[in-house]
C-alpha cells in the first residue's frame, strides 16, 4: 500500500496565466507527481536556486513576459544539466522554434491524458531535453543532403 502513495518525479510548471498553471498543476498532482509552480522565468530561477531537491522536468509556457520558456530552459540546464525540458503553447507558430532546438512541445489546449503521456515520454527519453541551441539529432535536418541509391530516409526517433 505504501508503494501506491509514493510520489513520482518532481516537475516545475511555469506559466504566466494562473488558470492554465493551476490546471496543469492539478493534472500532474492527481497523477502523483510532486509539482512546483512559478508564474514566470525570474520566479522559476529563484525557486530552483532555493529548492534543495532534484527537479526532474521543467514544463513551461513558451511565450511569457520577461523571459521566454526556451531562455528559461537554457538557464536551468546550466544550473541543473540533468533536468528534462518540455514546453507548451497556444501559439501554433512557436512549436517549430522549440522543436528545432530539440525541446519537447505540446500545443494548448491539450487533454490531460496526452499531457501525462508526453511527460512520461520526456522523463524516459534523455535526448528530448537538449539545450545550448543544439539542433535535434534524432533526424537529419539537412534539406540539401541527397540520399544515395537504395538508402532509406531516417525515421524520426531512430
């Protein structure tokens, strides 16, 4: 019975819209994650600096006043290189930016089961939380590269 009560990983949720932040926090808490919350980049950096435990995942909005999610992700990866990073946004043009840098992304609005599925995948997959403006190494991104005869194009995730 004690195993059922055990908390899962710790997730830092950052969103400047309190209703969205509260909804995401609630979904994650019901799934038994330990959840920290911040309303922006500066608040998140202070929280991380003061938090003595391990933070397994940053789940942040992309566009926020003061500091964008990708900038926050880069800063947190410097302080805690082991942290996984995932972004969420209702701005559909933002997904290409974060995907090109190897960050994981979920578009708002999303259903709770999809959010939880993606969180589990990110926590289990090391190369879904790159930083330092490295391009996604899961696929060949050179559009000018010609395939040799008989060569199969790379499959995403392989």
